């Protein structure tokens, strides 16, 4: 497994994917390269350093790892790996799902190529279209109209933690064939003389059809905040690109640790329900409808694995250890989040407004 940095063919500087221009840009000579140019030079971008910098590419032993450790402790440490930065040689520690990160010493973007190979090679990627500057504008606008937020949540130190992350998702496609048989009734009531007459008409109803289902999306990373990764959906899947490692340069990226089998029953149940409701919606104009039979069949199911762009910012309340977050869809700009509340500011508001009001009410009551 290798850690690589994408280099500029002109000066050897580090390349990063530029969301606004959809090009790969050198930070030093400012050269820009298209996707086609990156493909041509990709053969020269081979892994420069094996995992952990060892000659055989095996995972390096972590300090303290050994038979003398408790089993739980050994298991926790075995979930991380050590790599050598191809630029400065510093050690990079990453957990088992991290596929792209930064060197904490030279700050260069590093892609851990082995994490995206074989069965873990994504079928597609949605490149970032919103850069960090635009994401910050969206964040500032989002919190602009909200009061009683702790200053620490939007401090300069906190804002610097805003990070672009490619999260892993499973995409499900299929074809659905549905048929519904029912009985519909219409009633009409009128009065003739002293009689009240009710006429009931019965109808045989049959509805059938075929629909194409595309891009039913599921989060594929167990450690991800479910509200965060699902709250920014949907993505514009028509812009899905064939996967290239270069898109990860300059961002964090996570690999999946959840397989499609974990979602299959849930997704199929959801699709069957959607198909049945679609057939039911085509039955109208009756006073009552009784379903006799229904048959929903799913054919040609396909799963695809893709990486989607999200800007994230998290904040831990030191008093409660609760994690609050801001998330922005890196493609559409859709925002979701959960904000902390400054209890001190709320208490001061109560003291400045309700206490004087209470005192006035007491005074009025005294004179009355």
C-alpha cells in the first residue's frame, strides 16, 4: 500500500483539485491541468513510499503493540496504520477507513492509494464544486441569523477546522414491475318522496407498470454522523464522474466499512413501498377502494460505490461532551447542522428582560 502526492509536470509542486474551475492546480507555479492531461501523466504518478515506509510494504508495528497487551487495546491499535509522507518523510497515522489526508508536518495533501484498490475501488466520484472560500460564506450566512451561539463555535481557530471530505455512499439501481388489482365503489344518494335511495356502483380496477429506480443512496461509513451525511442529500448524480485518485488531492477521503448486504432488505422494502404507493396514486374518483391483490417485483438490481463531497465542521461542547456540527453539500451547497446554545447568554437575557418585568408586576400588585 502506498502514499503518494500528485506532482506538477512543470515544476514538481503539489497538485490539488480546484472545485471552482474543475481543474488540477499547482500551488507553486499556478499551472492548471485538465482531467485528460492528468490521465496522460497518471502513469508517472506511482507510489513513492510503501505503507509505513517499509521495504516489503507491510504495516509497521505501532509502539506498544505485542502479545503482552490486552486484547481490546491491541484491537484498537490494529485499526490504524502508519505511512511515510512522500514529501518530507514524516509519519502519517491514519485509521482503517481514511483514504486521503494531509501531512501534519509539511501540510501536503497525501492520497493513500492502497485504500482505493480492488473491491474498494469506487465506481464513481462527485468532484467538489464548492471551494473552501464559498463554503465559509455559506457557513457565515447560515449562522448569521442565529442568536445565542457560543463564540467558540465560530471563532477563527474553530473555522480553520472546516474540512472538505469525500464520504462513501452505496448507490442502488433496479427496475420495478408492479401490478395492482382492486375493487372501487361509488355511491350516490337522493330522496324521492318519502324514500331515501342509495345507489352503489362497483368497478374492477387494474393498474400495472414498470419504473426505473436509480441512485437510492445509503451512507457506507459506520463512524460517520448519520444526520450529517444524510442531511446534505440529495446530490446531482448526473454529474457523477469515473473515479480518479487525483480528485482526492487536497481533501480528506473516507473508505467504506459497510457493505451493500447491510442495506439490501431495507432498500428493497423502501422501493416496494414507493412502487405500491405510485400504483395506488393512479386510482382516483372512487368513494372507497379495496385492494384485492398486489405484486411488486424487483429485477436487474445493481449496486455502485461512490464518493460524495461534503464540507464539515464539528464542535464539541466541553461541558456535555456533545458533538455539534455544520455540513454543506460540496456540490449543491445544501446545508444541515445542529447548533450549540450559550446557556450563559440565555441566562443574561432572562435576567435583563424577565426579572425587571417581574419586579414591575410585583409593584403593580402591591399598589392594587
